[in-house]
């Protein structure tokens, strides 16, 4: 039995290595196609690589670049956002996202407070796993400081351990907050990008039939926050989403016009 398990493990290892080499080969082919200006072929290969390798910030970044070369700004922004959701420190994806956002019709508006923007910037300065390790290191130092407070006799050393431990505990809580926020953000699928050239939003979850039922018009690349969704009884194939955009304006949009980040 042990021999069978051993051979089975070896077989899985060989298979995993073979699949990994094949995926790397596909990425190399995709890079070659991209550099040869065969963008449609490159996009097909990058997507195939994603199916083999799974989620990857670098692959998502490459897909975003390919969509940009195909002049599909909505999908380019979508994939840059996905790359940053996996790795907020991907500076290339952030730079390209900022550039493409400058080319779309509906320019992004950041209506958050200065404190909120600052908190988000610090959270995005490192991956949430990195913040978790920082929190763990701070907590370890906190424990050491309080143990030092309990076992030492010198007044100055005890004061240093006590107040230092308190500061370290506060830093632990702050780092843990950044880690939890980053982890929540990486798994949040309530944000979406409009990928249709233009989308007419409605005041109700159905196509606008007159001027009164029209809310406003948005264009490709606009980021929205999904608040709710319904499937109207008379259009079972179409899901409608209630979305919020900058300025807290809310309206309904057909699901075919957006893709979740």
C-alpha cells in the first residue's frame, strides 16, 4: 500500500511539473505573439495560461495590455483592476490603469475623504499577507516586551518594556487592520467595470422606455459598485444590477453591460 501511495505521489509530481512547463510555454508563446503585434492570438494564449496557472497579477496585467492594444479600453481597465486586486503593489498595472483612465469618456472621480484615501494608500502599499506577517512580528515583540516587564527588576527597563509593549500592541492592531482590509478587498466582487461602449442606466430594473425612466448614460471603463441585483420575471435571461457611481448616484444597469472585477 505504501508503495502504491509513493508511486501515485511521484506520478502527481511529474504531472504537475509537466503542466507547469506547458503553462510557461503558453505564456512564452503569448509574449511572442504580443511582441509580433498578433494581439488577438496573444489574448487567446494568455487566457489559456490563466486556465492552467490560475489567478496571477502578472498575467492579468498582460491581458490588460493586450486589450488596450486591441483598443478595448473597458476590458483593459477591468484586467488592470483585477491585477491590482490580487497584488496592490503591482506598480506597472497601477501606472497603466491611471493612463487608460485618462482616456475614457467618464473620468474617475475620487469623492472619498482625505483620511479614507490615506488609509487605502497605506493598505495598498503592501500585500495583505505582508501586513499579516508584520502584525505577527509586532505581536511577537509585544509578548517579549511584556515578558521582559514581568521578569526584570530595573525600573527603567520595566518602564521601557511596559510602554514599548503598549506601542507595539497598538502597531499590531494597526497592521492587522491593514491585513484584514487588504484580504477583504482581494475577495470583494461588488465592484464592476462597464465593458459595453455605452450603457443607458434606468430608474428601474428594466430597459428605459421613455425619458422619465432614463437615469444617466455611462461609457466603457467606468467603475461602479454593485448594490443589488434582480432578474425581472419578464426577462429571465437578463439580470439587472443596481449600481452606485461616484457622487453616490444610483441606478439600474443591464448585466450584459458590466463585468465584475
